C-alpha cells in the first residue's frame, strides 16, 4: 500500500474537492491529536439528531478511505486504496464490538475508531478490488458481520466516495504495519 492513498477534504461537507492525499498513518495521527477534540466534544453534547448532523457537516474535516479522488464522486475515483470503511451506528456495547472486530479471524483491522457522535465505530479493513468489486466486498462483509456479530454496517459504505468525518479519539487503533515510526 502506498503512503498517500486517501483523499483528505477540509470542512464543510459541501467542499467536494480534496485538499491533499494522505496516508492511513496521517489519518491516525489526526484522530489521536487534539485537532478535532473541541468539535467532537460539542457534537456529543448536541441532543437533537438534525442539529447534530448539521454541526458535523459544517465543522469536521473528512476523508475518503476507499481511494483518492479528483472530486468526491464515485465517477471521479483516481485510484482505489483497497480499503473499506464499515460504519456502525448506535452501538450499545462499543467496547465489546471493538474487541470483537480487532480480533476478527478473517479481516485484519487497519484502523478502528469511535465515530464523531460517540455511539458508533468506524472499522477500516483491506479488500482486494482485483478479485471483486467494492460493492460486492461490502455486501459480502455486511452479511458476514450480521451473521457473526449481529451488527449491520451503514449501507452508505457501499459508495466508494463515501465521506468519513474525522473525530477525536485517543484510543484509535492502527495496524502497526502502517506506522513509519514506533509509537
């Protein structure tokens, strides 16, 4: 995997042109840092779902884990990263699901973090788009996750250009193979 395989976009979500391409390690460092700490804290205290969605859309930078793009649209994909972001919303036992995903016997976690809202998980894994399409991988893995863990990822993950907002999470996990320096 190359070092710049994800497009990074600056807020707001209406900005569909990437600022630059970054590595998984750079995403990890952004999430672990204090860069999004205040926005994440504010978002998690907004009680109305519509207000929370609006705040998130206006105040969080985001990435497209599945590749680099000229513009955030499936048709503007430059190169697929062979990564798939699975998004689990409104999870009752985050710690249990996090542990299960980190120890999954079939899929090696590349990155895992708590979502901006604080009640979900973003799980990034590798796929091989030479063997199957992004959408076929998403459907197969969704079926596997439902039968194995009784969870269903957000259907938006089937979109290659799906935006993923970057929150603050000091416990973000990254597969050590993506680190250029020891933590």
